[in-house]
């Protein structure tokens, strides 16, 4: 029995010694294996000083230069209290006429704006102030002013307003053509009527066509950034690291109404053009090359025998347009405009929208593989180089209303070819019949109305004492009003 126990003890001791030796030598082998594996890996040395600045980007100077030039905008709109108004629209006034039951209450909205001159001119989004009955501007130092609308461009979602004071801080224009993808930017807004807020990000993309303004928009090229922008920041500033204005914040990409990672700004070069047009002419001077464009992709290029997917394809030309007169032809590929590369419709629009009719631009094209250069004189929508001036409003005592000509954008949006818009109503025929401010008269007794002369001619040639007025409201509702004269 003792012999058996001794054998077991000796065997156990042997197993223990083997186990200990196995761990020791195994660990050495593993360590040696790691050393050998590391010898096989390439050694990568990075000069981090070339990638990240020692102290990182410094936004303090840019913030200090801009926060005091961004304002809070509060707008008040008069809205009827009835829940039926959205359904009945302007016809509700006709249904309730004479009942003296209409009640009103103000609706308030908020936004931001950017001071661009020391004497009180401020740029904001058109959707912030359009149709407002009152506009109140609060500066970063808490002073409050009433503002007036100098002019607007709904197709670009821009408006120019003014407060009456001097010696204001303002933001200097930059150059949005020089903005590079990846550069740091700041979004400055005043959404809460506290003080201006600043967020930082980078330029994520340029010439983004996001169609936020609808199909009637003339602006399809936006600067995309990941700087945080939320409600109330509309009309605020997008600035570069130097504190220069490079865009006006206009929209966010969101399914919730709050920031989700992307925001969009109108390039400042377009802003400058709109502001200058409104100040000089009171009307936007829209310029056109005179071409219908098809963007290139792999499928289209293959089908049309195009070797390189570069530029934009000229699908057709406008008769007597600048491009046709310069010698550009259907099938040409536009690659550059004024030395700026063009690979999309949005890029082309961004460049051209900075010009006015009569300006000459250099256009590089490829025709059957051969590069050519043309000088094109831009024209307006009427096919001329004349400056389009805003027509003055006028008052007609017979109807008791003031009118102005409808804009190109309104025509496109509402699908009409002509019209005069009511901008003010006084006691008279139209008001008594329930016609509302904003109504656009397109025909009187089947006579198209587009000018003061058309209106007066139609009114002076009534037959059988009947007056039929056809038109449309801004919400698209078409109405015919009948009056006995």
C-alpha cells in the first residue's frame, strides 16, 4: 500500500514539474512570437504637428468680430382666430360679410439677421419677414428697433430690412467662391432673444441642390456645413475663421425640425448681388446664359458617345439668347464659366446668379472632343440687356385698391402668365365684395390684366353693366367675383 502511495506522489510531482516548466517555456515562446510578429510589421511614423495645430483652431477672434453684428428678429402677423380659415381661405370673408363677427389675434415668429452696414441695413431670410405686419429687431446689446422691408427676393429666400440708427457693428463680406470643403466655419445666430450664439463646424460640401425653396427657386446652390443650426437661426451668419461673412443660414436637413447633422447657407456672393440689386434698382436683375442643361452621368455619357464625365451638356438653346448669339450649339459640353469649373446645374446657377444682364462671361466648352472658348453676353428674361426696374404701385379709385405687378416668381409658382396684385384695400367695390389683400387679378371681363393701362381699359369698356373679375390668391385658390355696376 505504501508503495502504491509513493508511486502516486512521484507521478503527481512529475506532472507538477512538467506543468510549471510548460508555463515558463510557453510564456517565453509566446513572448518571442510577439517580438517576431512585431518585427514583421512596418513602422509608421507620423508628424502630428503637420496634421493638428499645437493648440487647435482658435475661433475667438472670429466670434468677437461677429456676435455683435447678428440680431434677433421678431415678426408679428395678423391671423384670424377661426379654425375654418385654413379651409375656406379668402372666401371666408365673403361668407361672413356683413356679420361683423371677425376677430383677430397676432401670430409671432422669430429669426435672426446680419447687420451689413453701420447705418442699419440687415440681411435675413425672406421667410422670416415676408408678409409680416410688424418687424422688431433686437441688437446684441438689447436695444430694440422697428424695421422696414427695403426689398426681398423670394426665389433666393433673402430679404433686406433696415433699422434707423447709426454706428452699428457689421460683418464684412467674404468670398464664397473661395470657400473650401473641410475649412472651419462658425454659425452665428440669435434665436432666443438673449445674446448671439456661436457654433463651429466645417464646410461639408458646396453647390448643394437641395430644392428647399421649391421648384420656382432661382437658387439651387447652397453651402453645406455640420455647424449646429436650429430653429430661430434662419437668417443668421455663416462666417469663416477670419470673421468674414460667407453665407446666410437658411435651412437644416431634419425630419424632426431640429438639427440632425446638416445645415445649409446661401453663398454670400449671391447675397451681395441681391442686396446691390435691391438698393440700386429695387428689383432683382436676373441674368441668363440662354441654355437648357442636362447633367452628365455614366449612362448619359455612354448613350451619347461622351468619353469624359466632366461638365454639363447643352440640351437646347433659348432663341435669341446670349449663348446662341455667341455660337454655342446643342450638344456642346460646358466645362468652365469665368474660369470656375462647372459639373452640375447648381454650380452653373451659382456663378451666373452673381451677374446681371449685360455682363459678359467667358464659357469654355468641349465640342466633338475639341476645346473652345466663347464670350457670352447675359440677357434678362425678356431677351434684352436692359435693366429691369420695379414698376411703381398705383391706386384705382373705382375699385378702391392699390395694385402692383406680380413678380416672375409669383407667376411661375401660381402658374399664371399675367396679373396685378392687390397690396392695399380701402372702402370701395372690392372690399365690399369680400375681395382680400393679396388677391391677384388676372382678367377683367375676360380681358388679361398685367398693367395699369390694361386695368383701366377693361373697366372703361364694361358691357351690360356687369364686372367679372378673375384671379388667384397666394395659396393657389382661384376665384371669380361678379359685380353689378
